[in-house]
């Protein structure tokens, strides 16, 4: 119990001591600030400022009036506003005031010597007094500073308006020009007669009926001005805004913008005409996947109504309508179709989408997806039904021709004008033990001769055959005997074909009325 009371007493004594110290410090601070304020009030006719760091804690009426008369340039603190107001007369004000806490007291003289700043550091506060050295009065110092500030602002605004690359002017309620910058006056002078003396107000270049009211100066009205003796029209974007009883007008040159828009319009017109005559359907979707451009061929190919396409449907709505119209392959189920459409969009963005759609109507479309600038994607629809039909017919004829060759008992090989094996039959594969149809690489005559020599002795017929295939001009058919290793005798019949091709036939029965060459003698055909 004793220890508890002792601890409580110690805590209580410490608390009372701290409270007494804080109370004493606050009383001292209040008296310090009261003393400073009393000093400022005693100099009520002077221009005195009290700064606590960068904030003004007190100022005489004359000092407050000077701050209100100065320009507000968006300063972030009271000290910055004060320094900007006096910067032109005291260039090193900020640097010197940074030394006030160390020096305790300092004086600064203005560049022209007409004003002086007396600064004093007292108890953490900066007391700054502005004195007119010539009259030693506050009113003249304040008037001079205010006048210089306004004069500086006027000169800055005048220089800015004179160097603006656009025309600015003001008109009163009656439409008369009350002010104009140099760019406007220069153009007004060019529009006047050469011998005409410039007058005020200047020539009115633009009329109110040509303007579009734009309170926020963001919605211009575009008009053209043609100078005397100049066939070129000069374009301007005109803005106007209300300023009290007057209106402020701005004319921004727009020649380059008009030229760019004209070029773009002509380019789009050219593309539109080109797209209109394309037999391939074109559909371009923007980054939001809305249809933004299509050509007439698209409506003919996919049979979708024009009003649906003009309404800018989304890509999925577009593809869904194609599915309903049976203008795309029939999906197995809706879920797989949606996944397939998502894959289609992703592949089109990557530029890798290309598919052949076999429609239930018997038509065949080649659909290609390509990326476009700004995240857009384009789809090309091409009707390749005739091409597919022709390919199928050609393939059918090739298969029929191959089947006809396979029905012949003799071995047949057809070489192109370049000596490449083009066709052969089953008898050829059975005779020489090689199936050319399973080889992806080209088989030349030299490769075929190497194969033939594996089952037959060397004969000059092979060399003669090479010369015959490589020959150009008129050629005549011929034949010769070829002995095989197993003792059989083959009759090799060589026949020229159209476009420089050559047919080589290996059989046991000679073809009538054709000369026959053996390895050592000429054989005559039997009648």
C-alpha cells in the first residue's frame, strides 16, 4: 500500500511540474506576440509586416492595403506573394531574408534608392518595415509600389498580345471594335486598299453572324477570308466569349487543319470508291468492336440487311446474325460457337485468322481477319465457290487420268520439259520397285535413270533418252530394247508430247511403225 501511494505521488508531482512549465511558456508566448503587435500598432502609419515563417501573423492597415493592391499570381504562401510584389525593386530579397535569423537585424535598399526595408528578428518572428527614403511616408511608398506593379502587368500583357500568332480583338455591344492586337491590325491593313490610310476602328474582318457562341472557347466556328488579289482562301477557327459588356473574339489560323481534313476526305472518298467496286466483302470493326465501315459487296455476300449494318452492330451481334442466316458453318452447340468466335477475334487481332467457310447453301467463302490501326480489326469475305469448284473438277480429272494410266499394263512415266517426273502408273512402280507418289521431292530424269540401272545393264539408250528430253523443236518417237538382269527384254518406247513433255513406256509388246534400237543394232518394226 505504501509503495502504491508513493508511485501515485511521484506521477502527480511530475504532472503538476509539466503543466506549470507549459502554462509559463504559453504566457511568455502570448506576451511576446502581444508586444510585437503593440509595436506594429504603435507604427500604425507605417507599412509593417509580421511573419511567422512564411505566414503573415499581423500587418498594419497600410501593409494589408499594399498586399491587396498587388497582383495575385498564384503564390502558395504569404511570403511568396510578398516577395513577388517587391522582387523587381529588391532582387536579392529572399536570399538576404534567409540571413535574418542569424544577423538579428538588417536593412535593404531598393535598386533606385527610393525605398528601404528594415527587418528585425525577435523571438522567432520577423518584423519587416517598408520605408520611403525620399518622403519617409507610407502613402507614397504604397502608391509607387502599386503603380509599378500595375505598370509591369500592363507591359507584360501588351507584349504578350503583340506577339500572339493569332488574332484577338474586343467588340462592344454595338459591334464596334474597341481593341485589337497586332496580328489583327496587320491582316486588316492587308484587306484595305493600298492607298487607304489606316483609321480607327480598323476594318472589320469577321462579322458576328459568322461566329459560333463559345463561352468556354472550345467550340469554334470555321470561316474563310480571301485577301484582295489573292485567290487562296485563308481559314480561321473563330471563338468568342463574354467579358462584361464587351465580347472577346479569337481567330486561330486553320489553313493546315483544313488542308489535312480535305486530304483526308479525298483519301476516304477514293477508298470508298475503291471498296465499292471490290468483289470482296469488307467489314471493319473499331476497338470497341463496332462495325464502322463496310462496302456494297459485303451486303451481297452475307445477305444481311443494310439497316442492320448501318446501325453499327457489335462484332458478336454481326457473327450471331450470320449464324442465324446460315451464312457461316453450322456450329455443334452455342457454347462452342461462342468460344470459336472469341478465338476468331483474337486471331484476327494477331493477323493470323484465315478460314474457309463451307456454307450449307453450297457456297464457299474465304474469311480473313487482319489488324488495323488504333485497335481496329478488318474482316474480308471472298466468295471462292467457283475457284473451289474448278479445283475440285481439276482434281477429279487428275484422278480420272491417273486411274486411266493405272489401267494400262505397260509401265508409263511422263517427264516435263524440264526433265521432272510428272506422272506414272502402278505398273511403273511394280516394274522398278519405286512409288513416285509417296515422294515429296521432285524426281528428275537422272534420278529415274539411276533407279532403272539397278535392274538393267548399262545401255546407251539412257543417254539418248536424256538428250531427247532436253531437246527442243520437232521430235519423233522412237523405241529400243532394254535387257533386264533377270533375262527379260523390255521395249522402251519414247513419245514426244505437247509443251515439251515426254512419255516413256516400258512394255514387252512393240508399238508398230516405230524404229527400235537395241544396245548394238537397229530393229525394224514388223508390218
